[in-house]
């Protein structure tokens, strides 16, 4: 008997119900299988702990002592904001454009997903199917690249389905774990805006140089528009597309009543106006300092299980942003002038010369082999010199440094090397001598073009700035600032028996008897050599080491004239000891490190050492004041007259052989500071002492810095006198009243002869 139509209909209905029920069960089983990664077919999903504590890369930030952001360390430049820092029109623009039913769904917008084919055909909606929560899941957990893939992930057509499924599952879990506001905040903190700007705070700073809360309606619309394709809609490289996309966002805001017609018309009429501020290590205050700091914090982070470039550490330093700014300005102001003179003196000639003033042949050919460019070509052409030489002399577009601004030009690598070798370099550091806190650190002319740090990385001969260590050792041996020594030749026999008689910088001897204070003020080489002859180089080395000099010092008599290399960093710390009553305090620039939530991870303290007695330290302060106070002192005219600094200042100039290095070290009760200026190579220098000596080439940077510091009353840097010891001094400092009894030089090792190697460089 054949079945009736009603029976057939019931069978069809039953079959359909069975199909849909089976499909639904299969779908549930599929979702369950993906969520547990059944038989490793689908790849892993984040566990509950990871989901509740999602981690995205956060830039670590460096702060000055006065709360200014100096810079960041990052792979992805991202700094989080709170929901309260987000302007409402930014939230409105995001929802109107990316997820209009955001407040209604629980992670998946089924209505929007099912309507996607219709919208794609008609073009009536400008958004994809992913909700903001799904996009957040994608950003946080790298669903499309970082999650462990399962066995089915490589099957053609299944990978995207599995990825979407994972995003659905995580979206639902995110909606259960966080409020809508938290999801919006997390989304805007993690999304990529292009131009290495991750998160809304960095994006607002990068494109408009603003904080998020200060964005206008059209600026918010621009940033939301970028999200559809950071490269395709980049306001930097694709301004027309970005403008059109911004207006589309404004259309959506008007459509859903987030803005009214007048606001809409005013916003779309405005041009796309950017204020670019792309953050990188080359920009901002103290780039040389931040590089040196990064080395230390990187070591700390590695030892303590942190990642400097992704964990969002807060690094607090001793740098004062105002002093740092004044130091950078002072160096630029003076170096710009001196560089013009240097170019003028060497016009048409190369400045790399030997001791006889002759150009060093093959200098550039030797120097180019030390560059990364040469090493790359050497590897690329397997050492073929002809090919390497060809490319080294091939002109290419490049941007080069000048004190008047960057220059776009055509230049070969050899031309570039020749150009840069003509530049003088400089370094500056200032610190609080009582605490050791470094207040300013300028490692060079311009970090973008000159990476080498001349504060701590480089070491050069200090010349006469080393003499105070000889005088310190002499005072400890019984000499007094008022003791007199004749300005007459002092001969020392080298190891080969050849006599060595160091000259004064002008080559003359006055024959006059000078007090030690006068001799230091005038930087008389013969008197310093006389002291070295009496106390011995080993004693001077020991004294310098106690004062914090860490570089190798040759224990020979010419050390008195500063022939062993030192760093500016060590020298500033050493001079600070005189001000700090004889207590050496290690220069300190790192105060503490906090995690991203503000929890203190570690605080850092300075190392100290009682290097000198308080009396010896004060005597040296008194001695060092002579250079600025005694008429004819090496810094008397410059500090007191040219720059008008009238307060108590101690200091010492330094110039090395052939004027290769110019130094100035200065001390006040609140600050110890040092300057070095010279060529990148010792063979590069001014042609005469008229410009190449310390009081002309280095001291003005110190003076300009101090003038700027004193002019800023908010810094509260004292002009008071140096504090005197409470206990009476054992020696008279008023030389006009001092007893003219025989000096210790008349009785201490008077006939000592020092044997020197015959290859000692003589620095003055």
C-alpha cells in the first residue's frame, strides 16, 4: 500500500528536523572540540588564567626626577590609558563604524554576521563581520599567527573557519570576564594604528602630538578610520585615502545620531591636519643617556625575569629635564660656533695630521674598513676589493647632519666618511656632588648621526684636568696651598737615559716662585712635575683611584700632565669628591624601577667611599677656585668677564698635546660638571692653541650651562659659598699671612729621579 501525501510530508518534516538537530549537535560538538583542542586537531586556546590576564607588549618608560617622560624602550610602541582618558566622541566613532550593536551582543553579532553577504552585495554597510570583542581577542591572543596550530589547520578552507571559531569562543569568554567599558579600553590600548603606533595614547601622540582626551571629533574619526587598514589608510603616506575614510566615519556617526548635522558639516569641511611626532630612540631629551641607561636596565631585567621592551616598566632616573635641556642647548650653541671656525681653518685641507702637521696618508681608507658599510660590502662581494671600492665611491641619496639642520644630498660612503671626520665632537655631564645624582648627560652632538657616547663610553687624555689629583696627593703628603715652588725646568731621565724636561704650554719659564694655588690656577706644568717628582707616580695613581678613576693609569711621571685616558663620567665623580667633604659618591642615574602597575621592583643606592679627609677636600676646593679668582687664571676671564659668573666656582681647564682634547671641569656647592671636546680621532684638531685649548673650546659650554641654570629660579641652584669645615684647618689658606718656612719640597725626596719609558706622550 503506497504512502499518503500526509505521510510523505511528515517524513520530509522529520528529515528536516533531524538534519537541523543533527547539524546543531554537530556544531556544538565542533565548538566543544575546538575549545578543548580534541586530539590536537584544532590548536590551543588560552587557558582561563591567560584569558583573565591578557598580555600585550607595553613600552617601558623613562622618567626624569621632575616627572617628565624622557623616552621609551619598545618593540611595539604602546602605552595604556584608562577608560576615563578616552573622549566620548572617540568611543562613539569606534562603535558607529566598527560595531553598532556592541552594547547589545555578548561577543558575537549573529545579526551582523548573517547579513554580511547582503551587505557585501549591496555595499550598504562599511564594516566587517567581526565585533570589537572578536577583534580584541585577535589582538590579544594573536589568533592568526601566534596560537599553536592543530592538525587540521593546514587543510585548505578549514584554517579560517577554525580561526573564526576560536575568536568566537574567546569573545564570549571575554564578555563574561570584562565589562563593556573594559573591553573598549583594552581594544583601544592594543590596536595597531600604523607608523609603529600601538594603542590610542601613542597614536594620538604620533599623529597629532596630543593626549587622547584632547582629540577633536575629526581627529578621533581619522584614527578610527585608520583601523580598517593602517597602511592603506595611513594619514602620513595616504592622506587622500585617510581623509575620505575619516569622512566615512563621520557619516556613520551622523547616521547613528552620535553627532548632529552642524557638527558633521563643520568636521567634514576641515582638512586633514597632522602634527607628526613619531617616537624613536633618536628623538627627545637625553638620547645618549637613555642608551646607556638601557644597557644597565636590560641587564637588570634579564637577571630578574623581565623584558625591558614589552613589560611596561617604569624607570625613574635622577636626570633633571630642565638641566638636561640647558645642557643640550649650551653644547649646541657653542659647538655650532666652533665648528664654523674649524671648517674655516681647514678649508680645502683635511684635518687628520701627524705630530708634524702633515696629512696622514691613507687615513680614510683605513677608517672606512671600521664601518658597518665596509663590512657589509666585504661580505657581499667576498672580499673583492675592486667591487668594494666601486660601491664605496658610488654616490647615493642620503641625509647628513649639519648644525643648521639635516641636509638631503647625493654622497658616496667615502664622501660621507670624509664629511663626518671634519666634525668636532663633545660630551657633557653634571651631577649633584652630595648625592651623586646625575642631572644632565649629553654624550655627543646629535644621537641620530653620532651614536658614540663621549660621557662614559669614550676615554681620552685629560691633560691638565688631571693635575688636581697630583696636588691632592701632595697635600696629603704635607704640602700646603701656600707653599712656593719656582717655575723652572724639571728634568726626569727616561729608561733609555734620555733626559725629559716637560715645558709649559707656552714654552716659557718665568723663574718666579709661585704658590701651589697660583701654579694650579695658571696650570704651570713645571710645578706639577716638581710635585710628581717629590711624591711619586704610584701615590698619584692611588689617589686618582680613590677618587673614582676606573681606567688604567700608567704609574709614570708624565701622568702628572694627564697622559692616561680617563672618562668624563669618572672625572665628574672625582671632582664631586672635593665638594662632598672628601666622600667619593659614585655618579648615580637610576633611582628605582616599577612594574606597569606602579609596584616598586627595586630601588638603587649610590656607592660611597671616604676618599679624602674633609680638610684635604676643602683645601682642594680652595685651590680649584684659583683658576676663576686669580687674575690670569685659566678660567678667570672667561667665567668672570665674558660670561659674568660672579659666585664661587672652582674649576680646571685641560688641553692635550696638539690640542687633540679640550676639557673643563667645574664645581659649585650644588653641581659638579665636566666638558670634553675633540675630534673623533686624536689626529683631528684645531691647528693652534688659539682655539684648541680647554678655556676656549670646552669651558664656554660649562659657562653657558651654568648661566641657564642660574637664570631658572625654579631649579633653586645655590650661588652660596662653599661650606667650610667646622674644625680649624691645620694649614693657612691666606697666603699673604702664611709662614714662609721651607716647603716640604726642600726636605721630601728632593733628589729623586724618576725613570720614564721613552714612548710617553706629553700632555699639557
